[in-house]
C-alpha cells in the first residue's frame, strides 16, 4: 500500500470546522483509492501562483515527505500544471490533486464499457485545459509519469477534442434511458432511484430492501455503475436502482461526464433520498439543499421520499433538534436504520403511496376457455383487490392506463 501525505491550503479566517471536514473527506477518498495516509500538512494563506502553498512551506513539506517515507502528496486544492510540477520537483515525489484522485477511484471502480467510457471522458475533460502547459513542462524537463498523462505532442489538444466528441456520441447512442423507462412502465414497473451523498448508507439500504448481497464497504464510491433490482410492495412492482453517490464540490464537467449514471435518478418516478443523520447539522442541511437543487433542475415530476438513515445512533434530544432544523427540506421524512432494518416497513409503505397512481376498475369476465388465461394475465399485470366466481368472474383491480384500456369492454358501471 502506497504511503501518502494529504495536504490542504485554507484561506485565512475560513471556517475551521468546514476545513476539518474537507480534510477528513480527502483522507476517506485516499483510503478508497487504496492509499495509506501517513501524515497531514495544512497551511492557512492565500493561494500562491507557483506553489499553491507558500514557497517556504514547500521546503517543509519536502522534509515531511522524506521523514515519513511518503511516495505521494495529494492536495485537496485544485492544482495547476505549474504547481504540480514545482511541488513534485521540490518534494521529489508524485503530486496530485483531489480531482485526479477522484478520477483514479472512478477508473478503478469502472467495470462496464459504458462506465469506462465515462471515466475516459472525465479524464479528457480534466486534461484538455492543461495540455499546453503540460507540453511546455515536458519539453523543459521530461518527467516519467508526469501528471499520469503520458507523452504529448503539439497536436494532442486537437486529438483530445476529437476523442471527446467520439465518446460523447457513443455514450449518447448507447444510452436509451428514456426508451428503457417507457419499456419498463409498459411492463408494469415503476422506477425508484436511491440517491444521496457518498457513505450515507444507500448500498446498505438497497441490500436490505431487495434482500440481496451487494458490495458494501466503508469507503467512498463503492457504487459506480448503477445496480437495479425488482421490489414488490402491496403487489405493486418497482425497479429499485442504487446510483453513484453525490460528492461535494465536483465541477460541472465531471458531473456531466457521468450524466448517464445520474439519468437513473433523473428518469425515476420516485427518488429515495438517503440522508446520514450522524453528520453535523450544518452538513446535513447543506447536503439536503444541494440535493434538492440537483433534482429541481433535472427531474420532471418525480416525487422525493427522504429516508433519515442512522437515526438510531443519535440520542432522542439531538435527533429532535436536527429534525426541527431540516423540517423545511424534508417534509414527512421516514426515520430508518438501513443496518438494523428499523423503519423499513414504513419506508416501503411510503414508497408505495408515492408511486404513480393507477386506476381502479370493476370488470365482469364471461366464463369461457379463455377466461382463466385472462384472470392469470390480470394477476401478472395489475393489483387484484377482489375476485368473485359465479355466472361470470367479477374482479376489482387496480392497473396502469395501458391495461385499463384493454379491459374496457368488460368494465362494469360505477353506479
């Protein structure tokens, strides 16, 4: 396991608690990438154009790297090519920033062709504005593995733009998300997407709801490619999808690169938003606000059900205080423990209540050789509330519009 130092430059007089949380998240990201964090390095000052941190502090960092035997330094701050080059020259080790670390994690997690294309697109989008600087630096002093981007020629910028265009076209062509949604609805499934920030407990909740083993680790980004399984509540069939977790301060170009992953959220009938109630109050409020902003911009008519996870870890008094503060952002939330199963029955019922409404219909089917087949078909395609056998078969059902239209000739008057 590679030994690393995590570094962060904070603005003077910035919020101490927020700075600590950002540094803690960087450590989690590093752990998710398979690194061993052996030290932290922090400075409060305005950004230095050439080194991000102060020039003198870089010398201190170099001594820190040598004393701890670190092989890499990862900065929470976004670094320019010049800053990466200068710091790596002084510290005599590899240097990267938070965005490069996230891309590295995505690359390691990508298993499908589509996910790999998304990772490549994100890498190219990160690389594009830096190409000229990288070429200049490499001409100045060839460094093996510098920026992890290989060798460059003057035509590389044009090559990158062409490759970005090709990947976008391939991702667009292979998406079919809207057509898949229509097909699933025609088959009687409603779509429910699990959403929320990384480590909120989405994958644990997914496993508990569908009763299936999924990858659950205490690290960020265990879910990169969406996983979908069926879930039936009160005879209503749903397709439940576990999606990639949100993470703070991602640039728009990175979010756009993984748009097809987020489409599973944006095309859902119901969004199940999972919130980690063990987070500090200001973080819970911030994550809720950002999540709702994302949904408001991109979803069309989806209902949001909020699951307050890990509620069992909090004293009653603290839990009530948090509920009062976030009440405007979480109307009628459900308190759950994805790990113990507490509150899951109430959550399933809430999901059922928020599904697209189906029409009720009472029908009379003449007894014939075909009637049993029709009854069997209705059990598969609708919710059968009552059935009576006599001179004819009387059924009271609840079904989507496509089914109601097909059985209209058998409908009884509502009078």
